[in-house]
C-alpha cells in the first residue's frame, strides 16, 4: 500500500526488460589476410597482427598493436574504429568513444562507426549522448529495425516513455506479431498510466505462454497501479524464470521497498547492478537506502552513477547533496542541494537538507529562509492527520494490561511527549525500535514516551510483507480488546521497548485521528501542539531530526 512507504519518484526509470539487444561491435577490416609482421616498421603487417589478436580475444595486446599502427598511419578510420571495439571489450569506454569519434570524422556517415559510438556511449552510462546518436542513425535509416529498437531501449532507460510510444506504435501496427515491439511499447504505455492500452499488448504476449517477460510486464502493471504486494508476487515469479532480465531486479526492488522490505530490496538492486551497472533506478534507490542508514561513503558512487546516467535528475542531485553533507563536505553539498531545492520546490526533504547545511555553515539569513519553507512544507505534508503547530488530538487509552489509563491532555504544561504508533507486523516500526529506545534512554527524565498500539499492518490473511515471511512472522488480526492488548504486550516484549504501550480501541479512533497507520511518530510540545511528525519508513524516519525536535521541545518547557 502507498502508506507503507513513501513512493520513490522512480516511475520514469526504465529499461527494456524483454529484449537483450546484443549488438556485435563491428570491425572495419582492411585486409582479410592475416600475416605476421615482417618487420617492426611494416604498417600493413602490424595492423594485420592487431586484427588477429583482436579475433583471438587478446584485447590488451590488440590495443597496443593498433596504437603502434596509428602512430604510423594516424588517418586510418578503420584502425581507430577497431581500436574502439577493442577498448570497449576492455571496459575502457571513454577511450573507445574518443577513437570512434576520430573514426567518424575521418569517415563521416559510416553507420557501423555511428552504431558503435552510440553503443559505447550507452555502455559508459552517457545515455543522453547515446540517444542522440541512435536518433541520428534512425533518421538516416528509419527502416532499420535494430536501430529503432536500440533507440526505444535507450529512451526507456531515460524515462522518455512518450518518445517510445511515438516511435513504436507505427511499427506495432505494421507488425503486430513482433513480440519485442509489443513488449517495449506495452512497457512504455503502462509506465505512462495507459494501463488499458498496455493490457492489450500484455494479453497478446500472454497468449504465447508463460515467460519472464510476460510476468515482468504484469508485475509492472501492478506496480504502476500501486498494488505492490501483487507486483512483488509477479516480479518474484519472473526472477525465478530469468533473474538476469534487464531492469527486472530493479522493479522487484522498488516493489519490495514499497512493501516495507528494504533489506530484500537492496539485494535486488545489487543483483541488477551486477548485470547493468548503469541502471538509474537501482543506483538511486540503493543509494537512498544507504543514505538513510548513514552509510554515505558507500552511497556516494551509486548516486554519482545515477546522476551520470540522468544528469538532469533532481532526485539524484538531492541524494548527492545529502551524501556530501553526510561526509562533512557542507560547502560542496550546498551547491547540489540549492539546485535540487530549486528543481523540487515542494520537496520537504530537499529543503530540510539545505536548512541543515546552511545552519552548519553559519548562514543565518539563508537558514531562516529555509526554516520558513520547511515549516510551510511540513504543514502541507501533514494534511492527513494533525499538522505541525496544531493541537494534538486528545485521547484516553488504557495500557497493554488493560488497567492504567492515560489521558494525553493531562501532560499539557508539564512535559513534552513522544508518541509512537505501530504494530508488531509493521516491518518499518520494528526496524525503528532500536532508535526509539535510544531516544527514550537519553530523554526519559525530560519527556514522556508512549507507544500507541494500532491495528496490524500485515495481519495474516491480509497482504503479507516479504520481510515478515522471511522472518517467519505471522499474526492473526485482533478480534477483541483482549487480543489487541496481548499483541501489544508481546510487541513490547519482543522489541524490548522500554517505554509504556497504550492500546487503541477496536474502533481505531486514535489511529484515525492521527492518520497513523501503518506506523508514525510525533513530538508534542508542553503546550500540547505537534512539533514534529514522521512516517517510520526507512527513507522517512531520521532519528537525528526527531531528536532535534525533541530537544527544542524540552528547551521550551
């Protein structure tokens, strides 16, 4: 469900997932004969030997031989192109691009060089440049199916779904039996929320029998409609059939993340990146998970790669700014975060990060401006449930033993309150327990802490969390107050919660008043007003921010 995890803005992320468009890097061969060098200065013998080494797979030696030849014959386009192909096989993409560019200047208009250059751009993660080159090749030869599909694939990676649709719809009408076209077009249609149109193509693919591609497309449909448990099920089935299908593990990870299983999601993202290091969604999402865990050094190369793939991505820019801030590079972080906040003017996360940097740099005017923006955005973000500065809804609830009652308003004028809502079957709540306990141990003498136990997030018989399944955790929904109190007591015991648990009534009135399902936390000042609230997802819950709000509440007692 959407409330279980703030949905990452990843819908634009994508890559064709049914096609493995492996295009051989063609060599521009001068001579078909192969000969040993007759002398170290014989250019023809050197290039023949270089080609022989290339064919044998000895790419390092071939690269040296081609460079030796090019010192003697620097204007030979074919040798530059062949050297580019060799360098690609060595993973030295930037050097390969330089060689292809030189070859193209010497032999303009040759489609083999153009195709190889485009593929080298793509392999290096420079997708915008790859798309531009594929576009030129497509314009010159629109009938070439391979180039059309490569262009569509590149556009999918860039999230240019409308371009994919415009490119492939005419071809699909001319050749409805082509499953590759149907799949890529269906993917783009579903990702632009044209579910019904995409379903027509999905049905056509399904008629050909079960396949990882069909399951992936079906899982994508569920993901885009917000049915994350169904998406997990279909995508897991696709992974069983073909775990190396491009972009499959990335979408599987996103679905897992949205069902509250960041650990399994991180594993899926790593599997995707092992096959495709340039996958935008996996780089960014895994980087965000690591940032939330404060592993900034590990996150840095991932978000940098995401930004290389999509230089205009405000989300990747924000993540990079958070990494730089996290490793103490506040000045460098400022530049990225200012750009991110400008691109995402309504992003609370961007403005909170920028406020933190301004404060650390001692920029009082800028910090005051950002604080006002953060306050405004916090008000807007809490439309569901009580907003910042609003009087916290009053309640009176019994503890987990069903005896001692607690009335919230009794603490006004006396003590700040930390109010935590959750249930044992909520993975995000369980994951936050240690941090909440640590806050309690530091501030229990200065503030009151309470858990309000609410309805189960993933009760047995409802949609289940993959994390709960992996941990063997299953709990029937409470049918009576006695059962709900028993669940609350068990939760406190299992999670070693040091602060008392209150139990919401069966009508869930307090949960509804605070819009607290599946888990949420609040800091309430001594005046009874909300000072801070957060969901307890891995990407939303930041203990240091909550602690800052609590310290401010204590200071204003």
